[in-house]
C-alpha cells in the first residue's frame, strides 16, 4: 500500500506582466494559504517519506512555507518534469518514486494534478490553489501505478479550513 499526496501550489501573483510563468511567485494570500495548509498537515501527524516539487518559483515557495509550517524536516527534491506535466508524464514520475518510500507528497500544477487525481481515483477532483489531496493506492510498488489504482482518502482546501 502506498499513499500519494498532491498539493497544488498556492495562489500566485500576476502583478508583474514581464515575468514568465515559471518565475511567478506567491501573492500574500498564497503565502498565508501555504502556511495554513502546512499547519493543518502538521496536526494530522502524517509522516512523509519524501517531498517532490516542481521547481517553478510559486511551487518552490509553496513547498518551503508548507514544510516549515508543518514542521517537516525533510529536504524537498525538485523535479523539472513536474512543471507543465500532463497526465502521462506525472504517471511516469510517480512510477519512478523510490520503492522504499510509502508516503510521498508531490507539489505542482493544474491541469496535470487534477488529471492525475481523476485518473488514479476514477472521480473528478477539483484542486484549487493550495488544496491537498490524499490518495491511497492499492499497489505494493510505485512502478505498478495505473489508472483507478487508488481511492481519494483526503481532500482539504484553505477555503474549508477558514470556514
């Protein structure tokens, strides 16, 4: 049994139109939401074996803020393939996760993350910015990941936590 968490990056800023998409950072709401979600995860006592993020600036910043707020001491790794990845690319990335890891958090972008969650669970899952999905996979090895191999066990957004 493996567990995959998907965290969509927090809300990014569009204030500087000269920046390319990769270099956009978080706006104030995004920073607050990343912290809120991290604190929430920290209270759940979920133990992560690894954190793998897109290297885009907004994903990298989400990762830093989220992990600090969650009090997770793991060093994240950054996989450039996550940025702008579609479903097939994300399935490949998941299939290559270290077999010794059982619980992994990926941090990245839509529409790929929504497509991945839907493929793995068979149900449409909306991932607004900073939303966290937890998918329990009925596989023994990451290399065996396939469509409908999991069940959505967790879906929490900053909006829900604020209400």
